[in-house]
C-alpha cells in the first residue's frame, strides 16, 4: 500500500505517459464472438499450430485466392506455447462446403489442430472456442455499450437521482480495485500508476484520453476524455458520467494513497460538448 508519508515525486509535465496513447487514427477491435451475414456461407475457423510463420503463410495463400474472405478474427498464444488463430470466414464464393473447407485446411502439415464451426442458422455463426476473455492477464467480460446504457437508464427511471449516487459509488470502488490490481501487476505508484491505469481503460474501450494534467502540490487534477461509453451519443441535457466520475476519484485516490478525493464533471458530451472533462481534488 502507498503510505501517507511517501513523497509525491512525479511531475506530470516532465514525463507525460498519456501522450504515448494519443493517436491520429483509431482501429476498431472486433472480438470475434458473433458473425451475421444473411444469405452467405460463413464459418468460424480455429487453427492451432506451433509454427506461426507457417500458419500465416498458409492463411495468406488462402486469402490470395480471393474466394474465401476473412471477416475478422484473433491471434493468440495458448498456455502451451502454441499459436491459435481464430477467424470468421465467408466461403460462399469458394464453392466449398463447411466439410470441404475443413478438409482443405486440415490436410496441411503446419495445422496441428483445426475446428470449423459452420453456421448455426442461415448466415449466423458464433465462436465456440474463445473463453475466457482476458484483459491484460485478468479475466474480463465485455458488455454492449447500448445494453449497458439501457440498464443505466432503467436504474435512473427506478431510483431517480439516487441512481447517480449509486453509480458514482460503484465507479469509485471500481477505480480503487482496478488501480490496485494495476499496481500489483506493474509495481508503479503515484502519477505513473494513475496514467497507466487510465491508459489501460482506454485500451479496454472505455474512452479516449484527450488530456491529463495534475498538480501534486495543489492536489488538483484535470482529465479530459472523448467517446466515453457512459455519455457518447447520449444527449440527455445534463452531465451523465457519474460512474466514470467515481472511477476517476477511486483511481486517483488509490494512486495517491488518499481516501479524501472529490471529483466533478465540469463538461459532458451528454450535455453540450464533444468531450467529458473532470476536475478532481486528491
Ligand atoms: Zn460525460
């Protein structure tokens, strides 16, 4: 644990970690869980191999024929060191059946294990292998932002303003526990811990961190995020980010070893701006 007697050594202006997660382009990441292409022949193809380069050459040669389209997928290294490539493919134009597709891939030496999961119903298939989902090294679950937003709306309808207090409290606890986990994994403290934790939330799809500045002497922080899941595309006419406001306060409090944190959202994308801005006193 961080003790209250420890000194705050980081000046955010000197080594601004979050500048390294700024980017002029963003790449959507497709978690290959469900594929829908009505009227098409689609399948999930999962291959296991010890030879990554050989597997990539094989997949390249299939792609170069043009008759099998790779829709999306993932590549990972299994605990036994083997490489697992899991793809959704559209093989309508290949003239193959799902069995034919399996035979054409399975007969090649570099592939040590193969599973071809044909469509469950016309033009709809799922991935039956990818489990559990890991974020960094920790098990995670993915929520649909639309569904989560609907759940939050429902909570507000049921509880009124009390829902925002509850969301803030839940967010704060998330911020504390998540930042503690990041510290145990990385050994970082103070501002480095706060910044890397925020950067990991960005990598997990929560938001894009547009600005971060802090003054450890005045104990004041300002954080600006864009496309926050809680607010983006949800114009409610008021500030929405009660959960994330709690996360910011828990995250900074845990990073700086302080229980006495307050955080307000000064501007919100759910109200009138394109980004959400937070001011926190630690
Ligand atoms: Zn907001």
